């Protein structure tokens, strides 16, 4: 089985306005279906905010504001046999969230 990252950019749902109740309900229905199918690993939405960057020397600093570059708005990690299966789940999330979804293969970690 392969793990896939299904994600969307911050701001991808801005066209929907501020009441995201229906979209949230639809997205949670797909999430529950993914859990029931045994493919869900983890995921969630991210608040729009300035990130804190931790450098290799351990110091931290404020990163760029979200408006200055593309940043992640939300993600799901699923585990399925094929890319076609991942694309099928991404289509379901795209329909529910009313925004495009990006699908990427996660590198396998032999210790997981």
C-alpha cells in the first residue's frame, strides 16, 4: 500500500464566502467514508496564519505571510493500493470542498 497526500492551497475556498457549514459537512462525510473504507491515515485544515520557521541551528523566526507565497490550506493522507484509487478519493474531496485537490505520493519510510 502507498500513502498519498491530497491537499489544497490556502485560499482555495475563498470563493465560497465565510459560511462553510455545507462544505464542512460534505468534507466530513467523505472523511467518514475514507475512515470506514480503512484508507484514512490523518489530515486536517490549517488556519491562515504566518508560520514560525525553526532553522537547523534550533532558532526560530517568523516566516513569510501567507499572502506572499502559496501555502497549504488543508490536507488528507490516505493509504491505498494505486494512484487511481488516490485520484478517486481526491475527486470526492474536490467535489465536497468545491476546490481543486493536489495528489502526491509520499516517500515510503522503512521504519514506519
